[in-house]
């Protein structure tokens, strides 16, 4: 398996709330950004997914906040996939400030949605293996 995928994101002033730290909804956006960057690194983009007739969906997300992110901070967001036997899989993402301080952990339950039937596909790892260029990026 490849090393855990990671992307660095710089906090922007418009992402702050009235407390002066990153708004809670932005953490979810950072996680989504990291997941898409991971998919791109694996060779999957929206054109590939459109041609395959399915795409990833998030069914549940939990965020555990540990420390603040403030204006000017940089945060490293990881992306690690955990595959099971059913229609869903788990993605764990750790957020670490550039100074090494753990900031948050986001855990999502995801699936692959058939664009035509609007149903979750069985065996997501097998379906992704059919279209991925670098399976190790997704822990496949």
C-alpha cells in the first residue's frame, strides 16, 4: 500500500467565523478537497467517472475538532480509505497544522452511486479497480 495521501491547504480569511477561527463547515470542504485530490492522483476525475456511470457519494460525516485553525495557518489533510465487504466504505482524514499540532479528524461513510439507477453499487473496491490508474493511492 502507498503512503497515506496528504494535501496542504492554506486557511483563507473568508473561511473564518466571528470567533476568528475556521468555520466548522469549511472543515468538511477541506476534506472533500483532499478526497478529490486523492482521486485525481489515482487517475480518476469527473470525466472518468461520467464515462463509468457512477460516482462517489458521502452518506455520513463526523468531525472531531481538536484545535483551532486561524487566518494564515496551513493544514495538512490526509486521506485514507478503508474497504469492507458491503456497499459502503470509510474514509478517515486527519488534519494537522503545519507546526505539527493535530487539529481535527473527519470520518466519512461513503459509497459509489450508479448515476442511472440512483442506487449504491455493490463491491465499490472492484468497481474502482476497473477505472483507477494507480490503485495504491486508494488503498486498493
